[in-house]
């Protein structure tokens, strides 16, 4: 499991986007989730990741690919 934060400010000057982080993690077999405090469970993040900010968790879902990024 990887725990990470997506914040607007750090991305502003880098040229990177939250979608790039998602694609990198997906290429290595990770599913990205957020934790729903009301239901006390993880929920998979779907849709346009660029609008999401906050704390996220990546769980390894399948064997690592040999793809290079």
C-alpha cells in the first residue's frame, strides 16, 4: 500500500498533474482509493482524477508489469 497526498499548490509549478500520478500508479498495477470516514471503508477513485485533492491510498491490484514509463 502507498499513502500519498494530492495538493494543488505543489503541482502548480511542476508541469505535472494528478492524472499523471494516477497513470503512473496504474501502469504498475495499483488501484487508487480514498477512505470514506462515514462508511469507514476504502472507495476506489474513478473519473477525472485532476479534480481530486486530498489523501489517497494505492493498493497493488495485479502483478507488476515490465513496462517502462
